[in-house]
C-alpha cells in the first residue's frame, strides 16, 4: 500500500475518532445503547455543510454542528428520563426523527456538495501548514484536545457521577445524585462529539449525504471494542487512547480489505463481522487457553490411575 493510502487511513481514523469518543461516552461510560448516533452524525455534517454552502464561516458552522448534536442528545435523554421510554427505543425514535430533520437542514436535498468552497482545512493550510498535511494536523489537534478535555472532565465530581451512573445507577442515586440529569448530560456530550465528527468528515469529503450516518453506531462500537482488545482499558486515560487507536486500526483494516478487492457494498457486513469477532474474542481466548490446561489435567489424572 502506498504512502497516500496510509495517510488517508490516519486522516480518517483521527476524524472519525472524535465520533468514536462520543460513542465511548454513551456506550461504555453511561452504559446507554444510543442509536441517535446514526442521525446526529449526519446532523452535524448537514448543519456544517448547509452553513458553509450559504457562505458562513466554516469554524462557526462546525461550532453550530456541535450545538445541534448536543441538542439531539438532550432530546434523547428527555425521552428516556422524563417520558420513561426505553433507552434503545429513545435512540431509535430520535434517529428516525433526525432523518427528516437532516433533509430539512439540507434544503430537502439528498446530498449537498462543498466542492471549491473554503472549509476549516483550507483555513489551516493558509497559515503555513502544507495542504497535504492540513487534515492530519487538524485531526491530531481535534483528537488530542477532545481526549484531554474528556479525561479532565471525567475525573471531576460531575464526571465521576456520570461514570458512576453507568456503573451502578441505583447506588449513585441512593447517594443523592440526580441520575436523570447525568444521563441527559452524558448523551448530550456524546452526541455533540458525534456531530462535530460529522462536520469534520463532511468538510473532508467536500459533500454531505443524508445517508452518510447509516451504520455509524456499528463503526463506533467496532472501533471501541477493537481498541480495547488491542490496547486495553485498565485506566481511564488508557481507555480513551485505546478508543482513538481502535478508530485508526479499524480504518487500516478497511483499507487493507478494500485493496484485496472487497466490494464497497459489503463494508457494512464486514464491519458487523468485525464487531462480532472483537466482542467474542475474550471467550475465544478463554476457550483456547483452557484447552491445554484440561489436556494436562487429563494426562496427570491418567498417570495417577496407572500408578
């Protein structure tokens, strides 16, 4: 594989890595199966693309994508906590609603082109950074800043309450913590990050498509699980770094498989199989590691019988 392909893997791994961190907040920290991700990723892309298309500053457009993503997360949280709708169903309802909202944002068009329009990457290249490295540079800044802010926040009193809500909701509620508020806050943060990632990806690809967020929750879960399997999750910082590494590894595996001739139409199937394999890897490892022990135990037992 050429250097340009590996550079593309790094670029995509970093940009989608922000989304994966958002999935980590809802899926791992909050223990909330949030399917809003599929809609909020496209929402961030749609808001940023429409604002840039209308002539607004791309940095302002990216900031508005963050705000809209946070709002989508809040609504999902309200559906779950205030209206007592099951977590999975709350995410599905919001995901369905966002499909129509995204079409509205994009002017009732299925896609929106940003070709030959200034974006945050062209702005970065204008301050002396080579155009070929603008995406990687901004991606590294975005992922480093996001990881640092999350690591710092999750160690504060509010952040600890958020983590405790995911670990043991009844226990933390008995200590006087309003778990409804922590759930809404966690969903808001997670979907804000997902929407920012959507905005970054839309500007990177120079277009926004209403279906670009389909299956994004599976991509996020694949990256989270692969990162945890490869890098581990013993500490909070290690877990956050593992998530980012998982995003890059996932993009690398996809690039390798594509080079081997896998049709693009099979990518979603391949991603699903990756998640199944990654999630079942501890069980597979346990079974393989247990077999030699059982064999040795059986041999010892046979020797004892002969004696």
